[in-house]
C-alpha cells in the first residue's frame, strides 16, 4: 500500500518527527566564529545532530566522522529477515547532508578522543580539532560476557544486532535451515539496544518459517522474566503462529550462560542444553568503544549524561546521544536517538552563540510488526525534572490488548510511515 507524505504526517503527528519543543528550529545569525563541531557516528543520533546543527546555524563547521558511505538501520532489519523487505531498503547515504547542507563527511574511523586538548584522532593518524564533540557510537557487543561467544563465534552464531554483514549472514542461515529445523534466539538482560527488537525478530522469522518451512520451530531463551509489550507479542504469536514459538524466561531456566558456536548448542544456568539449526545470540552490550576511549563511560560501560544537554557528566564539551547513553526511562531506540540529536543540536548551537540551552522534551513511539498486517506500538513523552529524565504522567502507553484486525493493520501501516518519515528527516532519503 502506498502511503503519501501527507498521510505520514497526519498519522504520526508532530511528535513523531521531532521533539515537541524543538520541532521547528530557528536559524541563528551566522558569524565567522560560529564554531567547530565534530560528530562521531552517522546513525539515528549522529546524522540528526549534523542536520539540525546546520539548520540552526549554517556557519557552524560540522564534520561527520563515519567510515561507511551507506548506513544500514537496525530498525526494519527484522522485516528483511522475515522476507518483507529488500536489504537495500534499510540503507541510507549522506549525499543530502553533504550536498544541500554542507556537512563534511570524513570517511574514517575515530580511534581516540582527547577531551582536554579537544581533539579526535582517526585511524589514519589524522587529528580533528573541535569546540564541541558529539559522540553517537551506538552499541558494541560485549564479547566475553557470555562464555564461548566472541567475534569468531559471531560468524557461526550471528548476533545481527548491528545491521550489515551480520544481518545478511543470519538471513542466509535461515534460508539454508531445513524444514523442521529449530531456530534458537538467546535474549539478554536489560539494558540493550531496542528492548522489543528480539521479539519482533522472532515474529518476523516465525512469519518466514510458517510461509517457507512450516514444520520448523522457534525457541526463545531469555535472561529476564518480562519484556517490552510482552502481552501483546505473546497474544499475536498465538493468533498468527499457534505453537510455533516457545518462550522461556529467566525463572524457567531461560538465561544462557555458555555458547558452543561449532555445535550450535547453548547451555542455560539450569544446566539444560539446547541445539539449534540456526542460532541467533543477542549478547550483552555496552556503549561503542570510542565512548570508552573518550573516558565518558561508567563501570557498566554506558555513558551518564546531563539531561538538559546530553553533555557528558565527566568530560566537558562532549555530548553523547543514542543507545550509548544512560537516559532511562527513555528506551534505547532509533526514535529516541533522533530526538536526542535534535536536543543536542539546539543546546550546542545556543552555547556556541553564547546563549542558554533551551529546556528539552522528547517523544518516543516504537512500532513492532508481528505479522505483515499486525502491528503493535508503545509510546512515551519525557521531560527533565530535578536533573533527571522523567516520563510525563499519563502520556504514552501501549496498543490496546483487544483490538480489531483493522486496528492492527493500521498500526503496521503507521510503522512503515514512521520509518519513511524518519529516514527522510535524518538522511534526506525515502525508505
């Protein structure tokens, strides 16, 4: 079904495209000394910060450090696994940022940060100076946190929690799975990128198996007893897939403690061993490694930030956005990273102009697909109170448990509209 831009905006509302307070940024007066901003990471948060900094003041020198020419999103990668999208539909380039807005794209990997000297060192040895630094490193897999699971193991039992080659590998393994085989997904304890992500993945793979390999089964081994939109997911699983999916939570022995990637076996803390035809390990995670090298992470590997500006609590003039941050009750989602990028752009533009950062607010809506015409969602609105991020009482919520097929179908359409709108908002591309 084709969805027009007008219907996208109507269905999502203003909050779906931007933070309520910052949805229509004003342009500050340009000056020769507008400042230098380096942004590391071109995903939902980093590319948003780059775009909205240039919109607020075109004279700010914005450099985006991102080694790839095309960014592939984790949101909607599950639809590729389920056979509902082509892989290139989740890829987005930077031509609109560099062409129409004048962002400088440095195709390199950031190696180190000196917060005192205000420099970023690239793998090539080149050094970039900054007045303000934005880190949008996403997450890195915490290899070693799960016995037997390292980078080599991920080539046999992919995590696919960073979209790209791992996603393609998992899809190829699914296509090679014999009819009657077992797909096993190991889900981590909180916190991790995209709380509903493993369960949408299970849903999409269930759709693929039901369509192409109907004798196959799915086993979910979970390191927690509750997950995002659990009741809605499980009701959808029963309605669409019957007994194809089995979920085992923490108290039932679902926490995986050891992985054998050669045999595709996992062992739980209760000593149970499960063998997979395809094994998808979603392991523990931490902030991307450049955040650690910038010395902005805590002992758990995540980044504490000041809520009003998302500036690091430990190193001045370094702002961090997206999944790497500690921003609860906001989830680690693409929508939140986009909203945080706009808040950071507003704060930096104001500070470089000698003004105070505005008071922010954020919105989040997370759509999940259980079947091609069966969508569910969770939403929230957030603000700052007493130097903390808080959820606005009475805002947000989840899809109703009792809803008509037409309602579920419209939520699936809204999810597709959201993705199209946010891709255009960030990268200037149509999805």
